């Protein structure tokens, strides 16, 4: 494994220490876990994107109901 040294502020180091999954997790493991959590291994499909666009269009057109409106309509308390 290649080693690289970086400089970070003490405040950031403390934040990273607090993000450890377990006490003995190395900084390498922690940074890799954090980086992996930001990778989307299942990107949105065309169908997903069309559904989101339809939902946004419904919102813009006012075709939405609040939870309270739905409860009132169906007599739910």
C-alpha cells in the first residue's frame, strides 16, 4: 500500500475520529467508507427520472394534497 501524508486541522481530525464505526477503525478505512458511501452504484433509470419529472410537474401545477387534506377527505383522524 502506498502511503500519503496529509495535513488537516485538529477540529477536522476530531470530527473524523467521531465518525469511526469502531474504536480501532483506521483513518484509511474510515475515509474509504465515507468515500464509498457517496458513490451511487445504482443510478436512476429513465423510468425513475420520468417519474420524478412527473411529480415535479404535479407540484408546479398544484396537483398535490397535504396529509391533512387527505385525512379530512377520507375521515381519518
